[in-house]
C-alpha cells in the first residue's frame, strides 16, 4: 500500500519550477499532487505521478537529480479533528513522521494526506490494524 514519490532539488530562481514541470509535461506525465518546500537557495519538489519511472527519466534527462521515496496516502475525514485522530493513532504506534502534505478532492469527502514515515512498511501495518484507510496507489491516481 505504499506509493512512490519523486523528489528533486530545484534551484530557487525564477523559471526553475516551470522548467521541471515542463519536462514532465513534454513527456505526457500528469502531476496528481505535489509539495514544494524552499529555502533561500533551493527547494525540494515532491511529486505523486501515475508513472514514477517515466517522471524520474524525464527529470533526469532535463538535468535534475531525482530520488524515489516510499510514502503512504492516508484518508483523513473531512471534519474538525480528522487529522488529529490519525496522528494520535500514529503516535500510539510510535511511528516517526518525517513530513506530510495533503490534498482534497471535494468538500465533504475524505482528504488525502501523503505521509513520509521513517518506517513505511511498519506504518502500513500499524495504521491498517487501527482501522485507518491507507490508499493503494492505483486508487489514489484514478481520475
């Protein structure tokens, strides 16, 4: 139930984010969700795409250093306390969280939180045992 995430460093200069997205676009790669964290000199672009191998190749061909990482896509109820309840379960299981980002498809439907756990395999087991829906990559990427 893990999902592959593509990450790359992007120089913090005008046009560099566009160039990375254009490299994906030219290769027919649709971005389903992303996160961009920046510092004064560079940013880390994290992407969930339908074809991580093709995305990796497209970005590497454009001169980017790319890393694939296992993350989990977790359904979170669209209500006050939904994320807090998920995080409480992760804490109870002593799961280390490195970072996360989220997206929503429609009001009233569960949000999806992409979480990088320090132990993704154990996180899948622990969360599922606690009744938390860890979404399969195929379901996550359905249009």
